[in-house]
């Protein structure tokens, strides 16, 4: 059971960690989201966003070795993914790259929910 939870959390961690590549350059961000970053202000905000994803993904990976931290890691990931999906739904009119990220977040959220169910039903059993 713990191995399944670990695999699911690894997937969620990977989904959250991969955007950290945007820290390297504005070009990586533009490519990832198919957007033009026309001002330095937006570049700074988007690169910081990429850094925060690295923090969340890194914490999820850390929780694989320190299961005590898994509830906090799962909560952080859930807030991030649900928040993104809410903004996609609320704002609408987005490009295909944003749609792709939303689909990936749905997969991550499904993995996260399954990991949570497995973790908390195995605790009570």
C-alpha cells in the first residue's frame, strides 16, 4: 500500500516540480505556456511562480522519505491544483497550453485523491 501511495505522490511531485524549469529563463516560460512575456514585471512574477512550484514539488518529494509530512504536502498540492483549475474555469478564454496544464492538473489531482484515500483508509484499518 505504501508503495502505491509513494508512486502516486511521486507523480504529483513531478507535476508540481517540472515547471521549476521556468526559473531558468523567460523563454522557457513563454514556450511552456505559449504566451508572450512582454514586460519584466510579468517575467519576474512568472519566474517566481516557477520557483514556488519547485518548492511544492520538492516538499512532496521530501515527504516520500518523511511520511509524517505527507498530509501537509498533499494539502499544499491540492490547494495549488484546485486553485489553478478554479482560475482556468473562472477566467475562461485560454490557449491550448493552459488547457494542457489544466488536464495535467486533473491527472495530478486524481492521483492525489487516490493517494489520500489509500493513506487514510490504511491508517484506520
